[in-house]
C-alpha cells in the first residue's frame, strides 16, 4: 500500500451520553462484551492494509492506552 500512516483522534466527549462516558473516553466504551468502540476503526484500517496506526488521546488517556497496549504489534 505504500507509505501510509493512519491517525485516529479519540478526543470526543459529550454530555448527551450521560453516565455512559462520565469516567471514560467514548472510544473505550464496551461493545458486545469484549470489544471497545475503538476496535471498529482499527479493524477497518488493518483490513485496508494500513498497518501503522497512531491513536491521539487527550481525555483520560490512561484508560484507552491501557486497553490498546504499549505499541507492540497486535
């Protein structure tokens, strides 16, 4: 695919979600048991051939960084 780097911004917060995201970023909200919302765009990038992905976090980054890991290959 060439030299492509994917970037995901996870800085979304909002009052309309109420207690669902009161203590976590939207990207780390559980979905279907073991998955998180961040898994969907990450899966799309990997399936498109983009294997270098950066995730930009700002709102409570430790929660999402703990889920994603330390940057090692999946």
